[in-house]
């Protein structure tokens, strides 16, 4: 059996993922496949929602720990991009993204497993910071292509 998931990211087109044909299909495997196709803000939000599902407190703790580790890896990757970029405009855009990631990290680290309910003020603040981050997540890099094309006089 082959399971394929297609995700559309705005006008950028579709991104598809296929479940490995030799693998045994499981609910967690299909969920992981779907999560991998989401951009970071939506993926964090979905993973946080999945942390509400387990009944066992140890599973909720492990889930929150995984979400926090995932966020740290996203921050690390974006810091790497920021450090390696020589384009000032791109660095500014990445810096703004890092500011939003910092806010999300702050709110996520204040969350306890008892806050994994819809009425929790801490969770509402976290979800709001994720929403703010998702509004500013995409970076239009078309200006990079324009800056690498030599002007007519330099050809």
C-alpha cells in the first residue's frame, strides 16, 4: 500500500510526501508523514494539539519535551541561516523570524502538562505567539535573485 500526502504552501505550489513502500503503515507513521509536510508554525501547532490526546501524564510530558526539542532545532537552523547570510535584507528578515521564535519559545517553556486544555491562559498566549509567527514566517527571497543578476552595463 502506498500512502501519499500532498500539501499546498500558498502560491509556491505543492509538496508531496510518500510513505515508504516497505514500511508497515501505522496511524503514528501517517501522522508523522503529514506533519513533515507542514511548515514550522503549523507543525508546532499541530504537535501541540497532539500532546493533548494521551491520557498518561508521562506521555504528555514526553510529547511536550519533543515539541520543545523540535523548536530548539528550528531556532538553531534559523540562527545558522542568519549567521551564514551575507545579504543584509535577508539577515533582517531572518532576525524578525528569530524574534518570533523567541516569543514562541518563551511561551512554550512556560507551559506545563496541566496547561494542555483549551481554557488555559498560558496555552492561549502560546497559540497567539504561534499565530503571530505564522503571519511573518514566509520570506520572499526573490530579491536575492534580482541582486545576483548583473546590470546591463556589467554584462
